[in-house]
């Protein structure tokens, strides 16, 4: 087994809040036998690295391990397979690809584990689907998770694009768990737009995904994302990242607007509070008939101390570069 490793440089962004935040989970496309299959995860964080794993015949293998041992899944991985990563602004994309995927991997699951030197974060598992005669699947993107206040209106969007620019069709599903095999078409399959109006009438967590099909027959499922509907009057509601209580959540990324959201710049500007007008009466000394001497000592009163918190959500200047590319070829 011939192994070639190319290393490039990456200027990773500074992530003020710390930790890893996945911005796009691996999706679930269907590939034709022998096609180039690509799986990706996107995340924000500092000094990120990634390892890919596969569940093949219920046994877990690390895809990114480099040694001379040939694992069973490699017999269906094609002539070449490997990893690459790129960066755009604050976001890093990690990819794993099979160049000539075999039908033996059909039904397996693939996922990534991200590292930043602290607490690793595991991505969702994507289903590997390989069939004979399948068309090129569309690329898809959907929010990794979402939190919405009860009775608040929200449209969940599925962003998709076909390689041949053909017309796309959509079908939305939901499930009570994060298992793609347990999904059910919403409203008996009548939800066929690229945007889905979320039902926020009941408090709790429901999982959603969308199947996108091209006019030429290529199809892909998005990842299943958890959508949590919460009671906004419940001040015990806590952010699942920073732990702050009584917070609101950004409808774009699902992170709390107090500390974790970076979609926009949230800041609290100090308000100018004018001191209330007061009327004072100066008494005259009845003996000397003189006014009391003015106190010339300078005193500072009523100066408020403001804590201004600003989380920058603007994208950093984009820097795109190849991080790691591992190529393996069979004998």
C-alpha cells in the first residue's frame, strides 16, 4: 500500500469563546458504484484537526490511520482514498473521499471526530449509500441544530445544488430520534418546498431532514438535525454550550445570543442616563447673614460602570489552503 502525504499550511482563526462548534454535519448522498464519494464536516474552532471513522459490518475502523494493515473496508474503497481540508474565514472544512467507491460499503456509516487539544467533538453519522446506476447526487446544507421559542414562527431552509444545474425537488421528514432509518414524511409527503415551516406548538425536541432529488435522478438526504422548542418564560432554560440561564437563542445557528452566537454582532451599548433634576435650598446664617462657603473638594458621583460584551460575528478575511491530503493506493 503506497502512502503519500502532502502537508500544507493553514492560518486557523482565533475563536474567542473556545471549544468546537460544528456548522455543517456530514450529509447522506447516494453514489453510483465506482463514483468519487465525498463526505464533509464543517466547524469553527481553534487549532482544529480531524479523524474519520467508518462503521463497517458493525465494526468501527479509523479511516485516517496510516499503516500497512489492510482493513476489510479497504477492499471497496477504490484505487485511492484520503482526506483533505480547507479554510474559509472562521470555518474549516474537513473531507474524506473514496475515488471509486465499491458497493461493499453500502449500508456502512461514516463520521468525523474533531479535536482542538481539549474536548473532542463527534459529528453525526452519515449513511453510505452505493447503488448501481445512481445519478450524481446534489450537494446539500442544513443547520446543524436549532432552538426556537414556543409559538415563534420559523422556516427551516434546505440549501442544495445539483452538479448539472438541473431542477431540484424536496421532501421533508421528521423523526423522534436522530436515526435516519426512523424518519417519516411530514404531512403525508406534502411538504415539498425548499423551506419548511416548523411546528412550534409543542415543547420538546424533534429531528428534521430533507431529501433532495435532481431532475436526472440523483438524490441525497441532509443530516438529521435536532429542533428544540422551549418555553421562553422558563428562566431556568440554559444554553447547552455556555450554561447561561434565561438566554435567547439565535434562529440562524441555534446558539445563545448572550455568549455563543457568531452569526451577528450582539452588543450592549450603555444608555445615557441623565441625573434627575433636584431643587436645593441654601440657608443663610442668621448671625453673619452670609452664605456658607462653597465646598471646593471635587467629588465624583453617579458614574455608572458598564460591561460591554460584543461577540464578533463577521467573517474574517478568507484564507483558503490545503491542510492535509492523504492518498492511498492498492497494490
